[in-house]
C-alpha cells in the first residue's frame, strides 16, 4: 500500500522549487522586470546591477523552476515570464509583504506615500477622470516596457527624462503616474519630482501588471509621435471591455 504522506512530501518538495527562487531578492527583482517586458540577459544584468554571469546563474534557477522561458535570437538569449500566473504570484508576494512587513510601509512613507494609499488613485477613479479629460497619464517605466504594454493613451516619459521634458506637460492638468506595481519606486519618485516643481500629481494605486490582470485594455507599441501611444503604429490588445480606450488628457 502506498504511503500518502510520502506523496504529500513530494508535492511540497515541488513547491519548494519556487521557494528557492524567491529566497533571493535579486531573483524577485528579475521576475518583476520580466513581468513588464521580455529582456535579454545583458539587459537584465544592467537593470539589476548584476554581473552577467551572476544574472545568468539566477535566471537558470528561475528557468529550472519553470517560472521563466527563453528564446534565442542569434547569439543573444531573451527571457520572459512563463505566464500570467507567474506575474500574479509576484503581485501576491508584494501584497503579502505590505500586509505583514511594516518596513515596506516605512519605505513607501519616506517617498511621500503610505500604506493607506492616500496619495494614490484607484483604477476606477483614473478611468473616470481620464474620460472627463481631467488628468494626463504618465508611464514612467523604461521605453521598452512601455512598448511591450501600457495603459491606452498613456504618455511614455521615463523617470530619467522627466525633469528635462516637464515643459511638455500642461501645468494646469493633474498627472497620474504609474510604473511596475505598488512596490515600484519609479512612480512615487516621479510624483515627488513633479510636486517639487509645483505640479499636481499622484500615483496609480498599482501598476501595469495589475491593470492587465483586472482585464482592462492594454496597448502595445510606440506611437508615431515618439511615445504617446496613440499613433498609427500603436497596436491595441483588448483584454477587457470595462471602458473605451483612454485618452491622455489635455496637452499644452
């Protein structure tokens, strides 16, 4: 007769393969990046500040756990999240951290936001205010992430270029910035910069992965105007029908 406890042990041993991935903070960061866009090993190493060999070793552990997949283009290897459930897992890990670790709230407060989200805008509020042309939506992630998928009508303005391009934004219109999710620091940093310059700005309550998982429309590609997302070569990918495509608010 087979031993049921032995089978249970085998099941938990398989789950522990995923645990081996999230035991290292850099692997969590890599997963978070891959939930935004496919990237080469070289790009991932640069984005995370790792040596190429170290990044590759971490990615191999993640591949063995079947959380990432690869494709080859010439001599270059590209990684991507293995599926939407992987990104939901990363999001759930962040939610658990915010619920149980006070240190995370302390970091967020230091950036001008807090656990209650008093400086954040809900998805429903954003949808309503964009339709009323009361806000402009800024995607402050790197351009390659914007191209891989963004909120329809959002303008691509990576954080590193924000200050130099402030004059492109109408000072009379509130800005809602978003990035990779509620634990991403790009949008809070963008909002802090905008407020220091006298602009009215808030963050979206979460980021593009949560927007996608909620079944809201996502658009791919870069617009012909260099990144507003509403050019002829931008491709819309509908994943929900809660609202029509968003507009970017009034422009100066």
